[in-house]
C-alpha cells in the first residue's frame, strides 16, 4: 500500500480528542452531565446488545441489576439448590434464545437460501 503518512494527523492531543473530532462540552453541558462509573458503562453496553434504546434509567427497573447467587459446593436442602440454579438456567436459556433469534432470517425463498448458503446441497 502506498499510503502517504505525511498526510496523517493524530486524533488525540494532550490526552484529549481533537476538537474537530469530538466537540468539547460547554461548562453548562458539563454541569448537566451525570457521572457514571466504569461498571455502569459496562452494564449499559450489555443492555444495548438486547435493547439499543436502553438508558441509565433502565438500571432502576427490577431485575436488571440482580446478580445471580454464586454456586456453592454444598447445599442445605433442595430449596436452596433450586434458588441458586433456577436463575442461572433461566439466564442461559434467555441467552440461547437471543443467539438463535439473532441468527434466524425471515421471509426467505429457496433461491435466497441457495444464494445465502451456496455450500449446502439442496
């Protein structure tokens, strides 16, 4: 590749994006902004995988922030065992369903299938 490296310019200067790339917020905008932690950023990114319109307010909905109980080597009774494993099984089932739905295609005809999967023998 014959790239002219002299025409390249940095995107970051003094640990900040250059202003032509990202607008620097005004003081008023900075005061209005809410401070979020790295953990909250990770959670909102996870929510966006299933709901691209999710906002920080969605964290307040019941069940969103619930972490499953850790698996233990020994349980007092079947009730405790069920309380630990039932949420884990539901999480796994929901994930599998989401993965299968993301791989499905609707309204395909046989010619579409042949173009989409040319290596299959029909």
